């Protein structure tokens, strides 16, 4: 199915295309089973940022009101990209890890199942 | 001898004053005069078969509506004169009214515009006339609501920027995008979306909670306009049912198109109603019924019965309704958790329910509530008491179709966020559910253009990326946002309560 329209064409650019980010990119990431933070987070970041720096300096601090953040070891995480199994290299950049504009990453940390052990 | 002029009976009058004024154009072809009613693929063989769902002429309409208007404004005047704001159940209640004013009232205005287009768009005069009346109804709903709420605006925060934030605030892009999706479709899809899917199928889930909720919570202004709009709504519902039957009776090719629209608009309507359910479960200090119960009565019983009836036209119940039913135990708690943690970027206040209210939620929602959401609220309450009120500082991923932050969880796993991806023109798009993913994949050319607030903020189009800049761009003051307890509304409400409790003084000596 495609959109039905009047006129000769119906062709518009995507509103969130990468060129709107001035060299940066928009990425999405969620720490599963920590649902007091309700949704995956979204970031605007440069592609040459090291994945470890992102996790330690940007991502983890966003969960500062969650007691699990003190205990987390990201290297023991179970990672997914676009809901498929995936293994990042922590000392490489986003770009080197194949993380592109609008990538969706999820990480589960077995043993850290959120507050009360019920995903909160 | 002059004969006494005969009076027309109602039916003759209706025929002459509506369809009798219509004609087949000859200087220009009908296709050029009505350029929009064929491109969607709906085939109409004979517009004369349209059954007018209500026989109303303009003079009768004006007379009837003027009568209602007189009564309504008399009551609104007495609401103002009698300081009726003092009679509401609790200061928190006013946030339900703010949600209405910010989210729903602008939809009335959008509906006025949409139906004005339909009142010009169809080549059948019967359908055009019905849409013209509805257009005027919707304008009137918009005006009477603004008038009714203007009284509350004198006392409470959160009302004064309603039209600006309708275009700018992230949470109001949910209702806004819903309606803009409909009005940017063709006329048959628009009327299916609004008149049938929303006003006929889902209306009880919108109207009942707000209007009964207002009545239960001592809000005379909202109750009064609600009742005044009710007779219009019953006309709108009949129009919704008529258009579906008409399309299906006119041509067998129409069935698959109508079915796709029902699939789409059921899911979009359901997602939008999550906001209403949250208001019912959390913003009404005096409860009407829970979202779960309303869903069971109005969808699982009444909605399914309707689709059983429609089966004779070949229609089946909308896709993914089973997923909606699975979500009935969680959707409002997930939504409240989201508004709670992002309320510093809304013109609303939020709070943790009282112990009594938590008990009511436990009774209504059972085990899942007791194991997941109740402990979550208790944890947030502890943080609040320590002076660390929980707010989310980072922007959330938002669904590219329903525009709701992706707090939604997987149909069979209430502890896992559901975030589905579809790539179009080299750009990935995220959706909250299979329902929204299907809608995106059916018309990616349309949804790839969606204005998604966090993306726009990061692209630099919303006044800046910090919360302060964003709030400034919304024209919302810090004091109008965030936690209810300790807010300006709360402090004022407590003062009113204290004054009411004081003895009125000693009677003057005679
Ligand atoms: Fe209306
Ligand atoms: Fe209506
Ligand atoms: Zn969605």
C-alpha cells in the first residue's frame, strides 16, 4: 500500500534525516528492566564519540536516581541493536561500532533487574 | 379568490431546503467541482441512496441551538457568580480540566475546520448538509468550552497558553497529530476516522469519563457544556454509522478500503484514549470507574457487539484490538508514570496518589499493579519526601505515528519497552507497537514527515535544548509545572479550604 494523493507526485523528505543534525546523529538507547525511567532515551551526539565515554559520562548519569546505576558493569550487559543480538566494542566510537543515525540500542544487565527485582 | 397558502410538512420542507437546493453542474463537470471525493478509491453509484440520519433544516437548527445556548450561558454566569471553583472535589481535579482544555478543546476547533471541508467536499447534498451542521456544532463546542474554562483560568495555572502549547508542547502533539492525520487524508477517510471510529465507536470512552467525572467532582461548568453538547454528539454518531453503511452498500470494492481505515483509526483512537484513561484513573479525586472497567464495558462488550452487527457488511473487528485489551491492566499506570516524570515540561501538575487511591487502584487492577506500579509509586514518594522529587531529565524516544513517548511495553511482557523500527528513504523510524508500525508501513511517505518533538528539539527548532529554553518557548512558567504538592494551585486550594473551615463570626447584636 502506498499513500493515495492528488497531483503528479507525493514526495517529501524525512523530518528526522541526518542532514538536519549538523554532523551529529540522533541515537536511541534503553536500559531494560529499569522502568522507573519510562522510555528509551534519545541523544544528539557526534559519531566519533567513544562508546565507553558515552556510557560512563552520558548514559549512566541519566539514571542517577536509580540505585542499580552504582552497581552496573556495562561489559557484562546483553546488547541488542534494532532488536537483534549485537556486541559493541567499548573502546571504539559509535561509527566504528556501526551505530548510525537513529540506531536503537538496548542493553539488559542480568542480575540487575531493577528496583524490587520487577523491572522498575 | 386567493387560496390560503399551504404549509409544507417537515419532510417536504427538509427535501426542498436541502437536497432541493442542489443541482447537477453543467458549466463545469461535477468532477471538477468536487475534485476530492474520488481519489481515495471509494465508489459511489448513487448519492440519492444516502439516508439522512437526521432531518434538520437550517432554521430549525438555529432555533434549537439558540435555545440550548441561552440555558448554557445562564448556568455559566451563575457558575461565575457563585464562585463555583470552591465546590470542586480537590485542587488536583483541575488538572483533568487542563487536559481537556489543552488537548481536547483545540480538537473541537480542528473538527470545525475538518467538517467545513467535508461540507464542501462530497458531491452528495445530503452528506454535505449533515457535515455543515456538524461543522457549526464543533465551532460551538470550541467556543462554549473556552467560555466555560475561562472562569477557572482566573484562579488556576495551566490554562492561559492553551492554543500556543497545542502547537508546541510534546504531549499535546498526541491529539494534534491524531487530528492532522485525519484532515490531511481524503474526505471519506476523514469522516470514517472522526465520525465513525472516534465519535461512534470510542466516544463513550471519552465523553463518559470527562462529563461524569466533572459531575462527580463538583465541576458545574464542564458538566453543563457536556450535557449541552450531548444532543449534538448523538447526531454526530448517527452520521458516523450512516457513512459506513453507505460506503459498504454502494460498492463491494469499498470494503477493503474501509476495513483498512477502521484498523488504522481504531488503533490511533485507542492510543489517544490512553491519555483519557490516565485522567480517569489518576486525576479524578472522586472516581467514576477505572479505565479497565470502562474498556471492558465500552469496548469488550459494546464495541465487539457492534462489530458482530457489522459482520453482515463483511467487516471484521479492527486489527490489534486483542493487544489493546491485553494492555488494559497497565496502560494508564505506564502513562501516569510518564507524565509524572516529565511534568516539569507540561502545563500540568502531577502527584503520587494517596494511600486510599492506591488501594482503589490495587482493587481495580490487582496483581500487576501491586507488584510493579505500587512499589514504583512508593519509591518515588520516598524520594519526594527526601526532597529528591523524581523527574526525567533526558528526552524520550517518541512513536513516529501516535507521537507518544515509547513507554509502551510488549503485549506479552509488561516489563519490556516495545520499540519497533521501520526504515524508509534511508532513515529509520521508531514505533511503539505493531499497530503503529502497520500504520507507518502502509503510508511511510506520509509519516516520515511527522513533527516529533524530541527530534525537533535536538534539531534546534524549539528554542533550545535545555529544559529552561524549551519551557520559555512554550511560554510556560516554572511555577505552572511539576509537582502538585506545594504548587501555586495547591497553596491556593489549601487557603480556600482554611477559609471555608473558619467560623463565620458572631452575629451582630441587634
Ligand atoms: Fe465536538
Ligand atoms: Fe462531535
Ligand atoms: Zn505509537
